[in-house]
């Protein structure tokens, strides 16, 4: 029985960790329908960024060898005529959640947004951002902007990235990609939260090799503009599709906190789980942990029955019985254990 419980704990932990990725393939959306209104996408509440029309859902999944989100579902179609000037610019936004957990920047950790994009020939020939991180619920607060432009009179393309600036010299740009228009590209936007003010780092990986580690990638742009940071542990992170004159097909969106999760759909965290009975225990109907953090409780079928933050003691209203507990402290250290809950 003990071995069975331990195995179930590890299975639950594995499922939980692998679930920590947001996926958007527009798979069940009707062709020709608006992106906004599908799967809780919504228009930016900032009036000047809510003009024009919503991106549309189109047929034709994008393919990129080795990428987990490849060749699945449909695409969001950004119209090159929408947002070409300020009178029709539009931002469409999606809050990122993993189950009931909202993605937030954490000091010393990274957030990744991987997606497939095909830039269309009629796109604007100056840099315009088309995909960004978003930190505001009531306006627009972007930190991590992906730009594209088509070289006039050619089928050539350039990408660029910045923390926020759109001024020349303030963003990092790729070399000219000959024949890059109309070709599927895999982009990975990384936001790294660093302790301090106005020093977080933005990176853009262009057509990375999914079989290699992040450190082994060669085509990466790092932004250098100094802008304010997202507030760690409190900013609820979102992604934006921005219609500002770039015509594009976007699909296979995957967002998470681990390179392997978003590129391969796997996790490297499972081997780091510490089954430590001393850090999780119980008395009566109270679960005791080694400190503050987040507690997730599962019954013996693997069904999550509670998810709450704790300061070290958390009283439950669960029925008497045996439960599996996953505890992540505020430093990101994970422990799992078994508890017996009962009312006196």
C-alpha cells in the first residue's frame, strides 16, 4: 500500500507539472469567426487599442519540425490593413492560466511564450509589433514586444524584440531572412524576472532547434532598452495579438515557465521533487507545511480537491480520509506527501 501511495503521489505530481503550460491551437473555433470571444480572448480595454476589428480564425495549421504545438488546429489571421495607422490599431488579449493558477513573474525565474507565425507578403515595411506580453487588465502595459517587417519590394523579412521601446536603436533586430515571407517560423519569447528595478531581460529565439537546450540555441535576440519591470508575484500575465499592419498567421501558442515544457511538452522538474514527510504533516483537519507557499490537495483517484495559499497552517473542510498533498514554497521548492485528515 505504501508503494502504491508513493507511486500515486509521483503520478499526481507529474500530471500537475506537465499541466503547467497554456496551449492555444484555436482548434474548436469556427473558421471565419472572431478570435475575441473564443476561449476567453478579449479586446484591450484601452480605447486607443480597441479600434479596427478582431483577428479572424482561419484554416491551415502551421508546421515546424520537432515543435510540440506544430500542425494542430487552426490559426489566428492578423490583417495587414488593420492597424496600419493608429485609427484602426487593435490589441486582442488572453489571460494565461494553468488550471486555476494565473501565470505571474517570479524573481529569478523565466516565462516563455512559444508560437508559430507566417508573415504575409502585404505586411507593412516598417517594424510593427504583433505579439507581446501584457501586464494590465484595464489598459495596455507591455513588456516584451515582438516586431516584424517585410523588406520593401522583396520576400525578405526581419524580426526584432524590445522590452517596450519601439524607437530605432532601442530594440534588437535579426539579420535579414532571405525568402522569409510566407514561411513558417517558430519564435520563443522569454521574459526573465531579475531582482531590482528596470532590469528584467527579454529574449527572442528565432527558429530554435527543439531537440537542443535553451543554452545551445544560436539565433537569439536580447533587448537592451531600460523600462520598468512587471511587479513580481502579483502581475497577472497575459499575451497579446496586435493588429498594427503586420499580416500574419499565428498558431501553436504554448506558454509556460520551462523551456522543455513549451518546446517539447515535457518537464525537467519531476526529478527535483522531494518526497519529504517532515515538510508536510497534519493534525485533525489541518495541513501543516514547513512554511508559506501554495498547497494543492488530491484524493486517491488523483482528483484535485483543494488549492490554496498557506502561511504554514491551513484548515480544511475536507471529509475524513487519506489525501495526497503537493506543497510549493515561496522559493519554488516542491515537496509532496500523504496526510490523514479527520475531525476530532
